[in-house]
C-alpha cells in the first residue's frame, strides 16, 4: 500500500516526520539511499555535516544510531529514501537500491521496495512530497495521523 503527503514542507524534517507518525526509529535498522541536497541544522543553526555534506547513495545504519543522529541534528533532504528493516534481518538483500530521484518505477502504484524484508519506506521527493510504502497496518495508521495524505492512485491521477 502506498500513500503520498503532497506539497508539504512541515514534515520534511526527518525527525519531525518520524515523531508525527509515531515511528519508533530504534525498532528497525535503516537503509538510507538516494539522499541528496541535504540541509542540516544543529540548535537551529545551519551546519556543514561531514556525513551529510555530499550525496549518499547507500548507507546502512542501526536504528539506535539513526535515532541519536536525529536527536542532535535536524536533517532535511531534498531527495532520499529511508527503508526500515527488522533488526532480526541477518543479511541485507536487495535487487537494487531504493531510489526516488529520476526513477520512474518509484511512482508505479504497484512499486515494491527492492529491499527484501523491508517493513516500509519513506521517500522524500523534491522538498515537497513524501511517499510512504509498506504494510497496510502501518500505512493505515498514517491516515489517522496525517489526514491529508492521498493514495498513490489519487496522487498520480
């Protein structure tokens, strides 16, 4: 199931979005991919962060570490895909890296994460739209927490 939060800058901050959707970051490991044009703030001041000062093609990070990063920095990506996988997943297997920028297949209503065992994905597109892909229970909860989300079918028309 897929939903889109369209024309929204309020939740483009990764931590603010994850807090709003009541996502327990530390309960998953994360594959972060296709992350580009990242703005980082610390204590509301713009900073150049060593990790986020360049495009990130592929980063695998423990949920506890991502939670710590997001507690210290406000991370605002122009593009990027955050894919949650269970801690119990012993080996990361993917047919390709998840990509949203210049990837027509990402907008297909039947898109499935290329990460085997992915619980859900959050895709940030062009500083305006956020795409959620995942299991119906998690996606259903988003409808309650973000009442202005659209289905991918409504979004693409």
